[in-house]
C-alpha cells in the first residue's frame, strides 16, 4: 500500500510541476510542499524538476546556503556535468 501512495504522490508532484502556472522556482516548490502529504519526497521531486526548468541561478541563495553536505553535492554535480559534457 505504501508504494502505491508514494507512486501517487510522485505522479501528482510531476503533474503539478508540468501543469501549475507559477512564476519562479521558489513559488513552484513552496506551492507544492505547502499542500502537505509526503513533503520531503514531493519537495525533492518538484525541486529537481523546477531546477531544470528555471535553472540553478534561480534557486534562492539562502536555500542553497542551508544545504547539508553542500560541498559533497557540488562535487557530485560537477562530476555529472563532466560526464555529460564529454
């Protein structure tokens, strides 16, 4: 049952990301997370999709500054970037 619930939440989250008219990265993420449910999962999914759409430069700097293990995340992003560009 739990897998069905998570799959449903992911479907709603992706649908929200593709269909809800919003103006910014933060508005997109906050609008979905504030609906409740499994907020860490939906925040991660919609944050990723919105990040691709709006671009890294449009993610609020104060949100990035609060990331746990920010240096590790940046290193992984750089490795991914290098793999995709080669």
